[in-house]
């Protein structure tokens, strides 16, 4: 069995930020729907600057697709 590669602190941090964004986005989309949700609302809910959201997900549609993909 091959050893599991270790994740760097940077990779762990990136995964944590992405998890925070996805969790916040899921809640905002569930409450407001796609049209009612905004990247600013998701940023506020995640406690991150809106610029961080755009770094990880360039559009609201891409973020929505990822949320839906993770659900299914």
C-alpha cells in the first residue's frame, strides 16, 4: 500500500477556506435561491472578503454548480 502524501499547510489552508465558502454558499443558496443569492451575501456569511470568493470561484454560477455537485 502506497503511503498517503502529506498536505502542506498551504493546501490545508486552501481546503479550509474552500470548505468555509461552500458551506456558506449552500446556506445562502438554500435561503435565497440562485437569483436572490449574491457573492457579497456569501462572503459575509463565510466571514471572508468578497475578493477571496472570486479567487476560488470566479462566478456565482461556478460556485452554485460546485455546491450542487457536492450535494449529489
